[in-house]
C-alpha cells in the first residue's frame, strides 16, 4: 500500500443532524483514527477518533461515515456523544482553549480503514530531534463538502508547508457550539488554505527533501502526524462566525492563505490525563 493510500484511509467523514436544515445527517468535518496502546502491552490496541472540538460542538450525536472493503457502499456508525461523556469515553484537553476532541470507537470488519499508530504522533521531543520547522512539506486528507462520494468516501489530499511555528502563544477566538473561546495557544501556521469540511483533519509531515542546517536532508522517511486542522487564519480582524459546512458563505474573501493547526503533542497530553489513562486501564483489563 502506498503512502498516499495509507494516510487517506485514516480519515472518516463526520456528520450530525441539524433540525433547521434537514432530518438527514449533514457533513460537519473530518476525523481520523489513532491506535492507542501502551509500551508494556503493544499488542493491545484501542482505536479512538480524533477531531476538532468545534466539529463536535453541541451535537448530542455524531455519525462517522466509513468506506467498506467492497468499494460499493459506505456505512454509518452512530456515536452518542452525550452518553460517551457520562461513560468517560469522550475526552477533551484540560486546557479549554485546545481545539481537540477524542472519542472511543470500534472498527467493524467490513470497514476499509487504517489508524495512525501512537508512535507516529510527533511529541515535543520529536519536533526538536527531527527539527520540524518552517518550509517542511505537509499533506492533509479530509472532507470536501461539495463531493463526498456515493459508493465510498473520497477524501481530498491537500498539501502545503509550515509557514511558522511561533515561540510564543497566539491569541485565538472561536466558537464551540454556542460557547465563545478566547485563548492563547501553541499553534502551527501552514502555507495552505483550509476550507469548511477540513476541520479536524490530520496533518502529516511529508517525507522527502528538507532543509536542515543549511543543507538538504533526505533522511526523514517517517510520516509523522504533526497536528490537527483547526481552520483558516483570517486576513484581518472580524466578527466571530459559527463554522458551518452546510451553507454557502464568503469565507475566502478574507482568507490569508494561512491555516491554523494544533500541534500533535496536544493529543499526547490528552492521553496523559488521568481520566483517559484510568479509562484505558479499565478497557485493557477487560480485554
């Protein structure tokens, strides 16, 4: 299997019902699967879906659309987010400003899906040791609202490069459902245009020629997950808008061509939270 197929098959399309528009699920964003495991028992794996918190928003239920191995149809899986929160099967970062949500899933046998191994999630140490920096190339698969596919999911694959990894926290203001978030966060800025539907998409470091210490380096061949797509960076201050994928809005008139990404080590920080570790220990013991 080629690298492109590997990273596109980590993606699922997320839907929710908006009663004001339709009783049918509408696309709300992108999610991707991660294989959670612990070093002491790497053979035990619990799959989780990672996405942007503003994609989940106030939805009580969301639906993930999977491709099937036959390539002739898709399958929906329902996630009762309200119940999962009660059962400790849904997690957010302890810092309310981090736009990441994680929830537990199962993978049915007929699904055509891959998951990101936990050791491919770039930690702060990986960012430093691999020297992830400006000009590095990235790829990110995700949902294109205007064309999802009928017989299978068709994630688009966008590319770009790292524009900036600021050494200071960046002020952000956005909505999660009806809740306004005002925060200062560690983020990555990409030379890429993010469009509605790509929120929650995985950002992969693309192997190949990289500029390291003023020389071109070809030694990196691992597609590290380096972040999660938040959305576009506005070209000028503006009023906060609800991110909505079901209607046409003039997003691009003020789009700076820069996308905001939350770094991958924020996922690892969620994995390190006590509530997450406690629930995983319960699940591992029950297997």
